[in-house]
């Protein structure tokens, strides 16, 4: 009887262990697959567009962020924090953009939540020490004073980093450490040439509870709102598959155009306006590069590169192209469209990098 009881006890213990392990694994998987909330998505996009200097896109996303539930003070704090990562000019431009958005929303009758403002008083006696402790919390490693390497070489930058960024800014309770890392990771992903800093903040973000899948989602948002190339910088760090920058059905074309001589100056002005608008406003237009033959200035050649056929079809429907098409029709004596095949797609990414 005692043997049977002990066997049942062991069986029950094993069952409890299995159920507990299953529940823990399910929780782990749930946490790993957790998606960014609408507010977190808005934080990421706002940070990325500010870092990229895209104030037009930022204006749209500030509206979306406030609609998603971000308070005015939270949004301000995102843009204030970014001065430390992308500089005062872009931070100030973004804050001005937010001011205009808030005023427009008030005028239209929208009552956005103001939220809790950042405290400006009661600063600690030793801000460096406070910032050092915050950085230890984020990195989960001991932070020596001064920081080895750059901190020993340039003590003032080490002081600014600890006292201004991790004490003055990060210690404000308007945003959580996790929200601040979403801001930082998104901004650094949107900026070329800061991979080492991005790697460090990916680790800090993970320490605050940001999951690998959420990081992958941030990369997707950067791809959509900034560029595939920048989205891939984060994917490389977290070992996710890269998005091909050049699509298989990318279109490369040379337009050979002969212009009636008396219309040449007028045509060139319209063409310049259209090509500039296309590259600036259309993500799928990778290049429109007009040229003329030196000895025959009325012989125009345009190198056109579109991300894919869909981008080209979209381009044809834009107001700026329609204006170009209708106003220059009488000026064009002959037109030939020559579709090309790229022999070295990888090198195409480097074509315009040497132009400063």
C-alpha cells in the first residue's frame, strides 16, 4: 500500500513538473512572438523619421501616434531624447513639426491627452553617478569611471553621456526604459554609419524586455518608412534574413528623346521639375537622370531606374508625370524607350555614393 502511494506521489509530481514546464515554455514563446503595440510602432516610426530628417513623413506619423494613444508629453519626450542621437537641428525641426500638428489638431476639435510632463527640478548632487547607475541597469554590466577608451581619451564626452543622456533624459519617468530603447534603436537603425552603437542598444533593449521578434518588426518599419538598406542594418545584427534591396523585376530604361529646337529651354525646365519631384516623392523611383548629347543638345537621354514594374506603373499616374506628359507632347519630335538589363546589380548600389 505504501509503495502504491509513493508511486502515485511520484507520478503526480512528474505531472505537475511537465505541466509547469509546458506553461513556462508557452509563456516564453508568447513573449517572444509578442508584437509591438500601436503606441510602440508609432514611437519607432517617429524616431526613425526624425533621425532621417523626413519632416513631411513625420507630420503624418505624429498624427497617427497621437491617434494611437501617445500623449503630447510622451511625444515631446521622444523628440527631446533624439537630440542626443541625431543632433539638435533634427530634434528641433521635429519639435516644431509637433507644435504645428498639435495646433492643427486643437483647431479641428481633437482633444489629445497632454500627459505627465518631465520634471526639471530636484537634480541629484552627482548626476554623473546617477547616469552611471542608469547605464548599469540598461547594460547589466559594471560601468567604470571614466568609461574605458573614449571616456579616458575625452572625459567631457563621457560626462555628457552620463550626465545629460542617462541622467537628465533617461531618468525622466515620462517614458520607460523600454520605450526609450525603442526610440534609440529605431533612430540608430535609420542612420547609416552607427552600427556599433546600434549593436550596443540592441543589447540594452533586450535587457528591457524587447524581444527578437519586436526588433524584427522595428526593422520592417524602418524598411517601410526609411529604406530597405537601413532596415537590413538591424536585421544583420539580430541574424534575420535580409530583404533584397534590388527587386527581381527592377526596371532600368534609357529614354532617347529628340526635342524640337525652339522648345528646348522650356522642355528642359519642365523635365528638371518632373525628375526632381519623381525622385523626391516616389519611393519606387530610384533614379531619373536626364542628360543631353554634347554636340546635339536637343538629343535628350534619360536613365530611369524603378524598384519594380509596380513602381513604374504608379509613376505614370502621378500628377507631376501627367503634367510633364501633357505639356511636353508638342515639344517631342521623336521618342524611343530602350529597356535595359542590369549585368551587375550589386555594383548598382554603389553608383552614386562617390558623389559628395
